[in-house]
């Protein structure tokens, strides 16, 4: 996995340059940029503050290889103790920031639900770290709050920790990953890729939760494995990006042409910069799929969310 070489100041500068360009090219995204700015800035600060800390988990190379051969992402089935006191304010701040956007009222309700202590933060963060969307969705519905906002707020808090963990854990080179991992979901955390990056001479998929890049091994649909129903579309002749649409499963994959791999902290910025591709895919009836079903959760969702209350 490629390490982030830029320091926080350089990352902020790079983000600012990109936001300026995106805002100039797509003025209708200015409000979204204003909403994204504090979230990205917090991710940059959090990654920096976590970087010197003791790794959250360790796994031997033989155990890692064994898991990957069985199709199990590296972070799955590991018992970890998350630094809840460090992450708790990040969830609260994420809710505060989200409350300024389109889902403002929903974010406020999530925040007051968290403030009331009706959701155990430790269990919430663990469910997010384990990519257990079912547990978070069920708990949100039980509390009458928006599942997507609860999912996003916890993901924003835990993502930097997942990134720092995977960075120290995942030392396999891309050839070895390619040999071991034919799947479309992330070999570290099990998420679908946010997009794929076309670089000079190579390409790879990118996970926006843990930041890992890994090779797309097959020419088939990244999600369902079909090939006969896959079409690649160029969105706009002047735009370097393209999109793969699968009429079998209805999902799409964005391909971004970049000169260097996007630093983890700036993945949401590039996702936003290529928003026109998402719009084009949505207009044609295609969507981003929900998380892959890997047979989780091991425990009933409510128990997982309430064990520490
Ligand atoms: Zn991942
Ligand atoms: Zn498909």
C-alpha cells in the first residue's frame, strides 16, 4: 500500500487547489464543497494524530494470506479495542457538520440521540469498523433516526483509524494481492471501491473507508462478475473519466484518470470532483451497490449495538 507522502499542510493545500478548480468548473457544487471542507480537514488532522500511535492490531503474514485465500478481508474476524474516547468527539463533530447540509434536521436528531446515550458509542464505532451496516441500520430504525446519517457520521470518525491500521498491516505488494484476491470488494475491510484509478501504466480500485488500493483482476463487472452486460461509457469527450455500467446488477464503477494515486484524506474530494459521472450513471438508472454480504454479522445486530450499554 502506498504511504501518504504529504504532510497535513501540503494535503490541505492540495485539497484547496482541487476545491478551487471544482468550484470554478461546477459552481453548483460550491455548497457541497463548503460542507465537505471541515470533514476533510478533520480527517487530515485525525490521521496525523493517529500516525505515531501503537497499531490497533497485528496479524502475521501467513494468517493474512490465509484469510485472503478464504476471501475474508484482513480486518474481519479480529477482536479490536477501539480508542472510544478519542473517536467519540469525532462522531459528534461529524454530526454537527452534517447538520449544516441538506440532511440538517436528520443529523441533529442523530446527534441528540447520541447525546442522550441511547446508542452506545463504543458499539456503534465497532459496528462501523466491522462494516456492519445491518447493525447500524437496525439500531437507527429502532431509534427513529436516519440510518444513512448515523452510518456516515460513524464512518467519518472511524475511517482514519481504519486507514492507519491498514497502512501498517497491509504490506503485501500489488502482484501478491492480485494473486490472492480476485474479488471486487476491499481485501482489507470488505467495502466496495469508491472508484477505480487509471494511472500511467497501471490501474487499481480504491477503498474510501480504509484507503487501500488493489488491482481489479477481472474485466467483468466488479460487483456481480457478469461480463456480457457490462458497458463502458465516456461521460463527456472533454472529461478524462469514464464509467462502467452493468445492466445485470444495475451498479456502476467510476474510472478516474489521475497522474498519482489520490492520498487517502483527499479521496472524498476526487469523488466530488467526478460527481458529474455519478449524475450521468444515476440518470441512466444505475447506482452504487450496498455493501457486499460476507455472511456477517456473527452476532445479532441489536446485541452488537447494545452490549456495552
Ligand atoms: Zn477498505
Ligand atoms: Zn454487475
